[in-house]
C-alpha cells in the first residue's frame, strides 16, 4: 500500500421533487399515482410504471429490500452528461444528483441502496457506486437527512481508483475494491470493506485472500454486514472497474467471522471452468453466481453458502440434447431473488440479444419463463409494445419487480411492476398462477 489518503469530498446535491424532472416524467408519475388511487381494489389497476423521459437513457434499476418501493438508477442525459437518481415509486418522487460538476463531467454508476428511514419518508437512505473521473472513485450518496443529500468520496488508500458495489441494510458497511499496487505488484483490484459508522473518511479494510491471489473484489454484503462475498483470481486484472476479474478461471469467495471459504467452479459441474459471485440475496445465503463454461458461455445460477451447492438457472434446452445444462449455447444472468426463494429474476441472451426472465421454483425445481408473459399472466397491465431486457430487483415478497427495458418509442428506461393483490387476481381468474409461483 502507498499509505492512507483521506480523499473524501462532499458536495451538496440536487433538488428533490418532480419539478426538476422532465415534463414527461412528471406527468407519467402523477398519472400513475392518480390511476392507482382511482382504481384501488379493482382488477384492472395499472401496475406497470416507467420513467417516461426519452431524453435520458437509464440503464440500471434495482429495488431495495424495504417493503416500500425504491428504485436506484443511473444513465445518460441527452447532452451526454451522466445522471444518478432514486425513484420513490410509492410517493411519486424522483431525486436526481444534479449539482456536482465532478459528477456531471464524467460517468457514474449505482450499485446498491439501503433504505434507512420509514415508509412515510420519501427518498431516505444511502446509495453507493462509482464516479468515473476518468478512473473510478467509490462514493456514498447519503439522503438520510431532511435536505437533498450529500455525496461522499470514500477513502481509496491513495491508490487512485476504487468502487463500491454492495452494502448492508444499515448502509454503514460498504463492500467493493480499491485498485492499485500492493507490495510492488502490478495494479489489480483488492477486496475492501468500508465501515462508515463514524463517518466516510475512514480507511477501508482490505480483506484476506488465499496465497497466490492477485486480484479480488467484494460484490455482496449480508444484511447485518458480517458476511461478504466476492471473486478472486490468481491473475492480475488490468481493468479498473467493477467485476474487473473477467478472465475465465476465477473462483468465488465467502468472508465470514469464521474465516474465508473459497468456492471452486467444480461445484457447478465438470463443464464449469470459472465461478464469479455477483451479489448476495436478502436471505444472506444465496449468492448470485456466474459460471464460465467450456463453451465460453456465461451461465447464471444460485450458490447456497449453507449447503455448498449450485443451482443452474438457464433458458431451456437450446441445443436439443434433452438436458438443461451448461452446454446449452446461450448466456443467462441471475440478479434478483425473493426472500423465500420462490422467484428469481434476471435475463437470458441469445446471439447477444437480452430478454428479461423469471424462474419459478416449483416442485420440480426452477422453471424459466419470459418476464412479460409472467407479468401479463398475473394481471399486470401496460406492457404493450415493451421489450423487457433484464430484471434487476425483486421485493422480498416477490410482488414487485424492477429492471430495464426498451419502451415502445425505442429508448431505454427503468421500469417497475407490481403484481396485483390476491383479491384482484381472483377477480381476474389468475389466482392459480400466483399459487403455482409460491409452491416450494
């Protein structure tokens, strides 16, 4: 290490309310709330919403683990400047980070949000990610107070690059990596955890790794902050960005109070040559995992810490050999899971074209289903003309989903879908599908 550098920077951020959204956004959110009130308790309530702003390209959306719906997002404005925001769906409020020139001049990405205030408080919590300047810098955007929030750069130990990709439910334990040289070795990411209970200036803790590890990063943190998961490699990584460890032969790792556990790709079968952890689900046991296969495909699945087991979540028997396995020639990604594990979400990609998918956990295991077909089958309206590209968030009860998609007008945006109440489904004659989803 090159010593400790307190590089925290703070800036007052944006204005809170819909008056600073584009007009189309303001009208859509207001209409969505009005429809929701007017049709409350009916079977035909509007249950699909999106940020209707063609001048912006939103490329990420995640629901947090709170009962109330919050969707962090990031993207690009029509003038090329980056945008970072929080969409409070229930209260119809969007909070965007406007006023920081060191953000507006470069890129920005959001990776997680911890809601730290109650349902009656719109847009209260901590958002984390990275600011590209042009090398990435980890940040925490704290909106807990009554003002517009403050963005803090996190201490990077003087290495010059860092990113934050995961946090606990309090927003005070933040996981990610610092990027640079340790002990004279070539630059690579080093798994790091920031403990911010006393502020954002503290130096991160570098996590231990097995002998021979040259690159590591944290991608998931448990709700209590005691467990971290991530990816390690015996090779250097020359990419200063999240999920930088992209060479095939990687391994997953779990850090806990009892020590560290390395997860070998063989847990997914003989056709797996690499295993990377992309996050940790709300049950603090299921890891979102990506497998590199002998066919150079990337396959998503769930790795269970408690049972040291892997479950493949794929798009079906593409190669026609009668098996759903790692040899089917397409990619899949798992990014979200309900608390009871009955519903998973993500995407599949065939020839580079990505389509949002859900996986329903029934008596025979997880079954894939197109996300649009799933939502419309459960009575969700407003999806005509949409292509849903990826699910990135599922609420704990499995009744709210968020993600990214292509609107009928052709632009990319963040969407949010709420499944109607069981009573509404009964009126629609769709209660059986919801019961099927809940079978274990």
